[in-house]
C-alpha cells in the first residue's frame, strides 16, 4: 500500500514531496512557520508542542547542516531528539533498512527525519510504518527536498509578497537536483507568473517540457527582468565528472555576477540553498550583497521545519 | 572492595548482572516498567523523575541500537544525556579507563551506561565510583546483558503470564552469548518450569551442567512443546571462524522455520534480541509471523530501562 | 572591527581570553560559579536561565572531555545543545569557516563554543558575528584556554583562600601551552604573591621576561615553598618531536614525585588540567595523593562554564 502524506481530513501526516500538496496546504505551512517568529525581535520562540515526543534523525547521507536544522526545529518544539549514525553501526551488522526502521519504530519514535541517496526511500518508509509514525523527507536522491522548497517559498513570500506577479529563475544543475524539483513543484502550485530554468544542456532535466517551466540556455536571458534568482550548488560529483568542463568555464557561463544581476529587476532577490561554491556558481560580492537573502533562507528553514513537525503532530493527534 | 548492586535495604544501586537479584527484586523492576505504559493507547509516558540528573552513555563497543534505547529511556525520564564517543578521543590521548571514569564522575554524572567487550568492566567501574554514581551494564563481553534479560522476562510475562508453567527454549550460540547468560539467570530465578538450551556442540557452554538447564543437541527436540522459543543472533565473528560451517548449513540444522515451530505449543511465542540474521538463525516468515513478539521486545526494552534507572535513582536518594 | 569581550557597561559578551579582564570581572565569574553549588551536598544545581537558548559546540579539534564539560554546563542551564562534528561534513563540502559560521548564526544559535588548532579563530569569529551571538573560546592553538584558567583560579581560591599570599608554580611545556598562558594571565590579575614557571629550556616561552613570572630551570627550586604546584600535560606532539628526550628522562628531571612535593609547603595543593600522563609529568601516587585536587578541578570546571554562559547571556539581554 502506498502511503499518502495527507489524510482524509486534508491534514499532513508525512512530508514526502511537494508534488500533490494543494495551495491551501502549502500556505497553511507558511503561515504556521510565520507564527514561530517573535514579532518584537525576530527571534524564533520555543513552543513545547512536541513535549514527550521523540524525533529521530536518520541520515544515510551525512549532512551536519541539514541535520542541525531539523534537530534545532525539534528541540524548539521540546521534542526529544535522537541522532542515529546509521553508517557506523546498524548497517555494519548487516541489518536491512526495513528491520532498522521497524526496530526504531518499536522504540515508539514519533517522527523520522530521513535523508538517503536513493530516490523513494522516504516513501518506502512511510509505506512500512504504522499510523503513529511520521516520515519527513530530508532529501532523497535527486527526487525531492520538500522542506527546502517550502523554506524557499516562505522566503520569497516574505521578501516579495504575492506569487502571482513574480518571475522566478532557477539556474544550474536542474537535472540532478532534488532542490530544484521541490522548488518547481511548490512555485507552480503557488502560481508564480513565470518560472524559468536555465543551465548547461546536459544539466537540464530530460522531462523539462512536462514541468511547466520556461527553459533558457543562456544566463543573461534567464535572469532578465526576474524578481527572484535562485542559484543552485554545483555538486562535487558533477565537477569530478565530464558534465561540467572546468569551474572557471562554468563560472564564466553560468556564474551569477554583479553585472548579470543588473539584468534582473532592480529589487530582485538572490537565493541559494547552500552551501555555496563562491566563484563557481555565484560571485562573492553577489552572495554577500544587498540583494542576497541567502542567510535569511537558513533562518526561515528552522521555522518552516517547526511548522511541518507541529502540523503533522496535530494532524496525527486529531486523526 | 567489590561493590554490590543492592544496598542493605534491598534497593538497587547498580545493575551489573541478573545473578544474585531476588525474584521480588526482579518483579519490582517488571512492575515498575509496566507503570510507564499509558493503559489507554500503549504509549510510553514521560515522567520527569530524573530531571536535573545526568546519564552518560559510555560505549566502548559501538551499538547505535542499544545506545538509543538507553538514551530514549533516560530522556523519557527527563535526564540530561551525554553520549561519549570513547573510541575517538580520550583513548587516543592514552588516558586509562580509570582516569576517564574518575574524570567523568567528577563532572557529577549520576549514572553511567557502560558497554565493553571485556568481561567485568562494569563491575570494575562500580568498584571504583563513589556512592553518588550508578553503573548500568549495557553488555560486557560474553558475561552479562542484564537489561536484555529483564526485557525478555517482561515480554514473556506480558504474553504468557506466570512463569511456573512455562517451558522456555534458548537456541544458538549460548557459549559466547551474554544475552543467553542473563536470560538463564533471570528465568531460573523467576522459576520457569523447564529451561532448555540448544545449539551446536562447540557453541554450548562448558559449564552447562551448573546452569540448571536441559541441554538439547537437536533443534526439533529443543522446540517440542515449548511455550517460548528464543533464537540468538549468530555473531559475525563466529561466521568468520571455524566454529560454524556455512550459514546455509547452520540454517538447515539450527534455523527456526515454520515447520519446526509447529513442534512447539500452538500458542508458543518467538523471541530474538536483534538484530536478526534472516535466513541464518531464523526464517523471515517466522520473524514476521503471528507468533513473533520480536518488535514488542524492543518496545518493552525502553520501559524496562526506564524502570531500572528510576529504581536506582530512588534507591540512591533514600539510601 | 575587532570585537571586545566586555561591553561598555563592563558586562561580558564573549569569552575569548583572560588577558584584559579586570580583577572584579574575574571575581564575579568565580562568585557566580560558586552560586551553582548546592551548599548542602555539594551537587551542581540545575538553573534554567538558558531555557529557549541554543548553544553549539564547534570543535575543530576533537576533545570529548572538554566538549562534555561545556555540553553539561549548557544542559544544566536548560539550553538546547547542538554538537557539530565539523570534520566530517561541512568542511568536506569545501565551505569556508566564515560561511559555516554565518550559516549557523542564521539558525539563531545564541552561543558558539569554539575549539580550533589555530590561534585567533575565536577572536575572528567574534569579529564576524552579530550582536546577538556570543563566542566562548574552548581553546585556540597555543594562545588561550580561558575557562581552564578560570576553573584553576576557582579551585585555588576554594582550597587556599586569598591570592595575595600565594606562591604558584607552573611546570612543563609552558611554551606551547594555551593552558599556561591563561593561567598566567588570570593569576597575575588576581595578584598572587609570586608566580613561577619551570620547564626544559626549549619549552620555556620566548617572551618569558614580559610575563611577570619568575623563571626556574630546575624543578626542586621551582617547587620549594610553593603553595600551589600546577603540572602541565606533556603533549604527544612534543614526545614525537626532538623537544623532549625520552619520557623516562623527562620524568627524572621534570616529573612531580612525592619526594619533590615535600619541598613545597606542607599544605601545598597539586593541580593538573588533565588528561594526565602518569609517570611522565606526574607520579601516580602524587596524582592520587591527599594533596591532589585534580578531580575537584573537573567539578569546578562545570560550575565555572555555567557561570560564564549565564553571565554572558544576562549581559546580552540587558545590553
């Protein structure tokens, strides 16, 4: 049986991907995230709505950065957090993923945050767990990174307001990027006016025509008159392969510089999911410049993850 | 001076082994464990009886699984938990175990959960620490794994009621198994009618005659009319040595299959301490079958560890 | 802009080094530390003054021991604690220290505890972070280890009372020791009568003349009539280099034995920052003897770190 991430009352029970969530559901997440900020000083407040609950971080791909954001979000909600270093123990004993998951579930863990290099593992886990256990996808293969898509949507709304009048450009390795896939899903659902993708031919997705995006093969065209420019990280694997020539050549053709940014709207914002390769996909003076909201994205990521966790928990409690 | 795990008032002050605990003391632990379950929904409740206390996991042998159960138990009691990665730091600086222990004790840690590959290390630590500090044995060498024995007793009582009428069979590598040793101790103290052990000749304990068990050299005989069948994990070390032939041959002779399980009582339960080697000591359809309570053992393990921790702490406070 | 660790109201906002702190500021830290001990039983009390705050341990040099003391201190103050294993993740993705720091700061972490093998990294971080974020130096290169200096001062005051009449001797590898540097700073500020340093010629600091210390090149002379004898750890790097001959020869000339300790005042105390090399810089019977307060130093270290964290947080809140 394939588990769905929304129950019959429209409540979130897992977060596996952004495809399939309605505009209302996404806006509810963004509004809930907004409620975690103290309006006086912009700090993130502690709300003990997960007191007595346990959240386990199950990262099969190491990522201190992303793991930390989920850990912080869970702790701000007063959950007990378990960081499971899967690489070094369970796997070396030859236990299967399913046995590991069922064993951890038997420990009455309420929520698993899962990152895995293979597509579909979070969905597989959601299919296996019982009704008390929630799965949060923290990135699977090149398929989905839903909390990243949500925090990007939050950040765009915060800085630009309504989505209907916006032109948003995503630049770089779209093909292998779970971040791009989730961004495209959420921004189309939220109804941006124009969604553009741009990158080297061999890094554009094969199914670009199905994605409801405008494809550009030239950075200047892609950036022209955009309200939002999202630069993607060039992964080390891509640099080590033949898919990109040299980092200098990549920067010359696809790097966002101050000059190129001038082609966008004067008040355009620049985003990046981090960690950045300065001088490869983005110039340092742009990354640190007045139009960059890259660090604000990180802050918003904490609140968005708190929102997802608290909505899932309240959906489960009332479900 | 050899530290004892029970003080002059009969209260638990450490948990080093199950040998020497009285039936009343063991039943008190099981009853306390039962009190941590919410009778309405079977969830494990949070009780802040260790608020302000610190529990340190000191695992000299890595085990994400067992460490997690102790960490969860401590957090459910609201203790502060410290996971000490001993392999990578203190030891590389050449500090002795005793200096490490004394230094950590000086940090006013209330309870150490210790796993070590050498027999007797938890006892040694209990001998060294002062009256404020408790030692919990999370497995030493092939000597004892007392919380595993307790959670197995809890699970048997939950599913089978009184112990006096039960025939319990333990199968596999008894000789090198700390789990088996603790199971034998607790089940004999609790007074099971018949306790059987079975396994290849070279994996039976040398002192089998002293153990108050019936030894079987054939799986069919061992399982026949049993109420409880406990399969032990075949350790990788054993597979790599000459002690077992091939995993296929082991399964043919000692693996628990559906057919063999039919020899046991119709309502017999199947247990395993985990992690399982499916197709080596147990067939997958038995592991996942209706008679298996393997995942329930994991759940009970959390409550049993909470019980041990809270009893030790209340014994120390009143001592 | 160079950040200062004390604001215009004289309140601590970072802790980078002990040089520059006034006697009154240091005594305030020691008095605050004392307030965290329960006068009845000497236990360290839990005070939730950092509830809702987040402390991140950012250890670029591994140290389970020191990291644990900061983690415990933060948890005793009810902070959420994040242990960031920098070696394995962010750095392998090629992110710069500054980007890592800014990203973590964007997660609204209130306090960073930083250890780094290079001098000046905590100061650099303090220069970069915004007014909401505090930096605690947990040891940088051979430059400073301020919480160690403070806990040593606390321990000396506890056992010896006023500083004005004390002769304190520091022995060993002064040259490469951040511990010694912080001890010298704090003890001179607190006004000890005589501060002596002693060690092999090539392990004495080049700027000894500027340090306001009496230099001894002979252990007997250095220890004679001292009230406090502080032995430093011989680092493994020094043993592997030509800077010390053999460990036996080192012990013969610079190891603190019972006989040599007799040259000090009869009620002299012996200290060591840990972890000890028994039989190299200190004899086992001295380390464990009645004049040793080595384990009490560890205990005091928890309270001193709690004091620093709580003072910084209250300074920031009122600042």
